[in-house]
């Protein structure tokens, strides 16, 4: 049995790309949250051993360091 639609070929791919982009942003946000939390739990001494300061944490969490 053949099924016919008047939906253009590939129309579902736009929704799939949009969903993938949203999921990707959520994953990136969660990764940054986990990284930020782990670094804030370190002592100043431990951060210094890594060559970091508390001011570096946000940049690192966002992947800018």
C-alpha cells in the first residue's frame, strides 16, 4: 500500500535539527553547571594547585579558558 502526503521531502529534518539544537544547549548548560559546582567545592589551595582562582571558574565552566 502506498502512502501519499503533500508534505515536502525533508520537512521533518527542520524539526529534528531544532530539537537537536535545543537538546545540545541543555547538555551544554548542564555540563557547565556540573563543572562550576565541582570547582566551587575545591579549596583555594586546591584551585591554586591547578593554577586557578575563583574568578576563573565561570570562564572555565563556559569553555572560555
